[in-house]
């Protein structure tokens, strides 16, 4: 058995992720591509964001797919939701995205989508793990080796497909886009210019190492609407998330975006099964939905959980506070560009500025502290420690009915997240810091 065949790869909450060329090797990508060919056959799409390691990993994936006898189509740099949108349009059997989303540029990741453009269920990921472990099985030769092709028009086709479904009459509006030096750098400006808006773009000069670096949705506080813009949108590295800034400079997070879209759909009788959000959504969101008579479903953190709940209840909007919003009327997965277009559409049809629309909900004081766990320790085990459980119980007593606390391990980073909400900001901060200190003592 070769060293390559001995490698073991496990899927996390969002595929496989780690520091490229250290935790996530091109050999791993090759084995994942080989397993995908054996699992899905047909033709498999591969897209990536702008990280320097993206070309290395996507090339290895394409080679693995070809070695397994399936067709491989290289989409190049394209948003994650673009890959999802093109999978059914191009008749793919599956699709693979090389991206670490909002993570810093040394990280990268590999995640799989079905031929319908949706994330794979756990059972299919377990099957891929099994096939990866059997990489030594015989491979095809001659004419049975899979073809590898470059598809040069991926971005344009994705934008055209989206604008066919959602095209706000926004001519003349002033819009600022922050593309995070990531996968949206071409697609987002192309889409908004098609609308005839007066456009300003930043974060559109990727060089392989500046993705998410002081720009994009993870640094939305730096985005200024100093040119009289009606709205600004900030995407993350792979453009499956977006946050907004209103005309006054106020930040509009994912909760408010979902609330705006949910109210609009509700008023038009198109909401379906209500709204789906995660446990991390602000208390103000739930109070706002209750006052509007909009039913809500709550899931664990993760867009996969949100999507599964939405398909089950027929909801037409759902997502996360981070700006990962799913609008199944238009897309199959979280799509920052579709979300931005949908918000702009509500602004146009209502004739209201975003600052007014955002008042649909009051944001309760919220504090989130990410506590880093010492290398080699499990964030999940740290979060389950008895001392931390006692601290959380005491916090719940202190907060009472006017607040809440959530503590959870990250599924993609060595972190334990402590989140507290309360009507009073001082109480919120004090309780969150107290619990975070206990977590740090246990896991540091």
C-alpha cells in the first residue's frame, strides 16, 4: 500500500477544510476527485475562489476525477452559488467547490454539491470517505480515462441565469459593492451593471493572498457610503454570504436582511412555510416575526441544517445572521448575489430606503466571544466540560427571561463560541466575558 493510499480524509460540517498544503494536500484533493468519479460518474464540475492554493487543489481534483473515469469540467474562479446554479444547468452529476469561504487566505477547503446544486447529505459524504479509503482499486485506462475540459463562460452563464429570475428595476440607483477580493469580483459587478445602476466597486483586485484581508463581509464595519450611495453590499470570499450597509452607514446583518425579505414575501402572500433561522439569530428577530404573524423554525448553526428544514416545510426564506441567506425561489443554496438583488428589489418596489426597511426588527444587545482552544484539544470536548456547564447554568439564571446564552464549538475552526443576548448591554457584556474566561481556562 502506498503512502497515498494510506491517507484518511473525514468530512466536517462544511466539507474538508484546513491550511492548504499542510492540512489539506493536493494528494487529498486527488483522492477526493477519484472518489467522486466512482460515486457519481457522469460529468463533475469544479469551481474555486481566488486563493493562490485554489489552482493547485482544483487541478488535483480534476486529475482525480479523470483518473476515476468521469468527465471533469473546470469552471475556474466562480462563486460557490454559481457552481451550485450551473450544476443542473450543465447536466452535471455532481459539483465540487474549492474554497474556505470567509476564512483567511492560507486556509482552503473542498465541499461537494449534488447534481441539483445542493449540499450532500451525511450518508453520501460517508460513502465518499469509504471510497477514498479504497483508492488502490484498479483505475480505467485508454479511452475510459475521463476527459478534462475548461468551461470559460461560467461567470456569465451564472449571472444570466440569476437575472432571468430576479432583475430589480434599479436603474439610476447608486450602489457600492465590496467583493472581498474573492469569487464575486467579476460576477457581482457584471450583474449590477446589467441593472443600470451607478456602480462603485472595491475589493475587486484579487492577487491570490488578499481574499478577505480587511475587506468583505467579515470587515463590513470598514465599508463607508461616503459617495451618497443608496446601499452597499459586502460579500465574503466565495460569495455565498452578503451583508449590507444602508444609506446612513448603518450595518444591516443577516437577521435584518431575512426579516426584510420575510416581511415582503409575507405581505405578497408568497412566504410559504415561514422563515428558517439558526439558534444564533437575535432575539429581536424572533420578536419581530411574532409581531408580524410569521412562523419561524429554528435549527442548529450551519446552512445545511437551514436548507434541510426549508425543503421540509416549504419556507421561501431562511439563513444565518452572518449573511448566509437561502432564497429557494431563485437558488438552491446560500447566494450573496441573489440576496443582494432581492434586497435591492424590495427597496425599489417599496420606494423605501434600506434604513427604514431595516427597522422591521430591533436588534437586542448581543456579544459573541470566540475562545481559541489549545492546539491538539477538541473544541467539542472543551465545550462539554463540567466546569463550563456550571458557568453556563449560572449565566442562564443571571440572564432570566430577558436574555439567553448559547455556547457551541465551531465545526471548522479550533474555537468555542460564547454568545449572550440581553436587553441591557452591560449585563450582556459582563455575562459573556465571565463565561468566556471559564472556557479559556479550560481550553487554553
